[in-house]
C-alpha cells in the first residue's frame, strides 16, 4: 500500500507489490536465508511454493520440507 492507503495497480488492474514491499520482503528473506545457511533464491522459492500451494498437496509438502522448516525456524529466532 502506498502512503495514502491505495494499492499500486499493474497492467489490467492487477495489484502489484510496491518497490518498498519488494525491498522489505527481499531483506526479510535474505536475513532468514543467511541464518538457515541456504541461498536467498532457495528461501524465496520455498516461501512461494508454501504460499501459493497451501490448498494442494505440493504446498503441504513444501511446508513439511526440511529446508522450509530450517528457514522458517531461523526466521522465528530473529
């Protein structure tokens, strides 16, 4: 959301992350990845898989994976 409470819109009226959102998420993912000793790309992939597949078996598998558990545990210890 922008400072005035509106969401940025992309092509076709789709909501898009603002540059601030991207910067904050990137920092959050990177710091957790460093603590979990995995690459930020792998952490981002794990998070995306878990968030976008929660209603499918793949999402549950992603949440239960050893890498995701290590990454999210490192995040919780921040």
